[in-house]
C-alpha cells in the first residue's frame, strides 16, 4: 500500500513469513472489537514514516492517525488513515497522504481473510498522483506466533507510470513517456510473538516489490527501483493505553540502483532514503 504506500507497512507469499510492521513502516487498517456497529481510532508519532522500506518524510518524524467503522457481524469495514509527508513523495498542497479504504474480513479455517481496496490521495497536490490498490491478507496462529501473508496489487495507472526514466528528468519536469501507465505488485509476510509474563511483543516483516523501473509522474513510484526487498525486525512494549515500538528497517536496494533516481531519491541532507535505519514509535488505540 504506497500502501500506508496498505497495513502498513499495507500488502501472498507461499506461506506466512515474518511481522507486524511498526506504524512508521506501513499503514495498519485495524478493525474494531465485536459490536453491532463499532468505531475504532488510532494515533501515532513515529521517528520516520517508512513505506515498504522507503522514507516518505525525508527521514524525519511523522504524525499519523486514522479511524475505522466496522460491522463484525458482516465483516465489512471502512475508514481512513493519514500521515504528513516530506521530501520524496510530496506533490505540493498539504503534503499529506490520505488513504481511504474498505473491505471485508471472513473466517478461513482457524484464521481469517481480509480483502479490500485502498485509495491513496494527496490533497491539494499535483495531478496524476492518486491511485487505487487491491489487497488481501491471510492471518492465523501457529503455536505462539501470529502470522500474516499478504498481497497488494495496483492495476495499471498513470500515477505508477514510468513517465520519467531518471531522477534528473523528473527534477527538470521533462517526461520521457508522458501518460504511461504501469502496475505494481507487493508481497509481504509478517510474524509476531509475545514474550510470556511481559508486555513485550517481538515482530518481523519481509516484503517484495515489483513495479516500474523508473519514476512516475512528479517523481513518484511505489516501487522506485522496479524490484527490491524490504524487511524489518523490532519489538513493541505495551504500557497502559500506549504502545512503544522500535524496529530496524532496511532494503536490498544498492547504491548503484538508487543512483539513477537522484536527486529525487535522496534526503535533503544528501543521504539515501532507502538505507537501513532504526524507527521509534509511540501509538495509542481508542
């Protein structure tokens, strides 16, 4: 999902692999506890908004939050999630990502299947940046492990097109292939396990992106180098209504692969926005 980008991350492998991502790594579209009609909400402060391993906030902090309306009897849900942006992936306007999502959760064996669609919006930003992505996630438990396998597919859309072949062309605003439409596939595996008698939950995540090889309109693309892996390892600590998280996030994008995307693919301080970093977060659900 650009998911969050979509939980996330937010998004099937042959078998569930590794982790629940921290709020800074992918949007998490959580549904509410069993009630006739229920509303749940979440808010988080993260040291870096990492979407599929790539910083969306120029490696700086982000404030994120969302809400979900659900009907557990039918399994239907819908809601929104938002985050501020900086650097890569900003298109003017409010420099905000707003995700609208809806789906259904159904029991499958001893687990559940969550399927839906998310619409990525950038209010007040440039044209041809919004796009839709379909997702499905299969989750269950194996012993002490909670496992989730996910697939997210964005059909061919201009927002994902290989319009600019290089970062230099995008910076100059001269498209190499105007109007091009491309698709994007993201496979993910997540795992988490609580440590008995403690408030600590260990987690891990691995993801695989396959999209266009260059840059879309305005220097955007949710798979900026075409094909790469992202992963993370971390832990959450629950304290009353708060959850404190820490995770190491990284990708296998090489310096050579990211070089032709410059200057778009670099932070303001000159560093790369795809290299490994430790992400801290504090979140609360209501």
